[in-house]
């Protein structure tokens, strides 16, 4: 993996991605139901090989037993991150191939809690009701993140000022209690905190230089503790013992951050009395990074320390913007059958690895269903069509889908 796997390169990479989706996230801060993210996410990814495939989401199923979720039923749930758009347009695929859901945006703080004390439950309720009706569970994504957090959360709070910090803590507590209370019956795991670890190898925690208002105002990682404290207590208050197994931490480029994440888990457990139960590997992968042996080592370290693992945001980009050693956006590609086959082999080897770790992995979730609705169409290069999912832009199954069914 020359170049690409190096820590500094990956750090630059993820920073750029972070900037790109931060910008796109700003468009969601009003929390429009059904937005499924920034408006720009639709309409890109002009259907390679699209032809006459159905827009209704019916795809070309070859029978009711041809289901990814059923194929993996003995291993782990197969999830999809969705918005209202997917319920309207891809329900047949959703019901056939998936048995677990994540709200791609609808449960994040800005969309669901747009003004202090004002909640917009519409889209998250719709997804939760769909899950309840279909016997599926949800991932609660996410209770605290440095992105897609509305400005009111931080308004009037000054770093170093104890009383205004109490205001921030009480807002966080209110938010966490409200969201958990509404969805506790249908959420089986919560991304309590998302992306608190630094990309900088010299630092453990993401701070103000990496856009964390939480770190900046608290002046430390202490906010992480409060998020887990409030989440734990909110579930336990509803039903004793009900938080067990459900409190996760979610992160990208986890193979580079394992030790830092374990340091944070140790601190939470030993210094703060909070047991985190598992880690989400976002798994926004490229065709060649990270290698499966690095992933296996990371799984092993979490397993040895007693944590569960989930694959929380899987997609495989066809671009390689770091082949020269610095960020040079790859030119736009067409998804040829050869490129699709290369991607299918990559998905197959990832799923081979996941199955080998099925006792550890609690779910595998794709960050979307079809290529026309992927966040990667706007990150790290806005407007560049990517092809990272199991279905193409015409909603027909890609070779990748066949590959992960082939065992
Ligand atoms: C992304 C959504 O897919 C976009 O629609 C939105 O504009 C920005 O956020 N890591 C995460 C996810 O934890 O919440 C992000 O989702 C992708 C990266």
C-alpha cells in the first residue's frame, strides 16, 4: 500500500473529507424532513449502465430468497443508512436486502433539534415507524458530533466560564434525554459520540483546530464523559439494565486510531466509571486501503479489550485521490465493468473478513443503497460522481452485490 496507508497522508485525506462534508452539512442545518442530507446529493452519478432499470426500487430480484440480509442472517444484521427519500423510492430493495436501519441525517442534532426546545421529529419518526412495522432495529446516529450541531447549542457559552458551561451541559442532557426517550424501543445501539479522536498522530482528541466546538468550550475531552453519562442515565432511568450493550463510539480511519480510542475507553471506564460497549468502524474504504490484515489487527485489539465492533458506514469509493502522495483529486471516471469487478472483489474480501469475525461484529451497515444518493458524490470533491454502493444510479444491483452473496 505505498503511500496511501501512511498516517500523515491519511490524516490529510480525512481532514479534507471532513472539510468537504462539513460544508455540505451546513445545508442541512435547518433539518428539512426528507432532505436526506444536502440537496446536492441527488442528481449526480448519472446511471452507468442504467438502461431501463426501475426507479421504483424493484430492481431485478431473482426471488424472495435472494436477500443479502437473509444470506447473512446467521452472521450479523445488514443495515442501510437512509432518509425519507429511500422509503419513497427504494422500499422494495430496502425490504429485500436490509434488516437494520440508520438515519443518515434525520437523528442528528441540527435536523432533529433545530431550535432550543423545538424538535422536528418527522423524518426520524417515519424511519423509526418503518423499522417497527418491519421488525427492524435502528442505530441511533448520533447524539454528539462536532458537525451538524445547531448554533443555538453553543450560544452564550464561553470557554473557561463555569456557569455557562453548566448551560451547555444542561442543553446536551436535554437533547440526549429527548432523543433517547423517543426511540429507546427501536434503537439497539447508540452512536453516543461521533469522531472525537484527532487525525493528528501527536494528539489524542480532536480540538478546536479540527473544528470541535465541544472541545473548545469544555477546554478538554470532558464533554465526551458527559455525553456517555447522560446517555447511560437516560436509558437506565427508563429501565434498569437497558443501557447494556448499547453505548457505542463511532469513528473513521479506525485502524489508525485504535490505541487512542482504547485510551479514551480506559479513561471513561477507570477515571469516570462509564463503560462504553463497542466501537463503530465507519469504513469509508477505498479500493486498496485499509488492508484486511490491518483491519483484523484492529478487530483483535478491541476484542481483547472486551469491546464489540460494528461496521457502521460502509462504502467503497472508486477514486484514489492520494496516489501521488498529496491530495490531487482523481479525474472523473466512468464505472466500467472492469472497475465494477475490482470493486466487487474488494467488497467480497471485506465481507469474507467480516464473516470470519462474526462473533465480534454486531452489524454491518452500508452508508446508503444506490450510487445516485451517496454522500461521496459531494465529498471530498463536490459534484464528482462516485460509485460506492451495492446498487447503481438506476437502482439495479451491481457486481458488488453478487460478490458478497457468493460464498
Ligand atoms: C454525512 C451524510 O451522509 C451527508 O448527507 C451529510 O451532508 C453529512 O454527513 N461520517 C458520519 C456521517 O458519521 O454522519 C456522515 O454522514 C458521513 C461521515
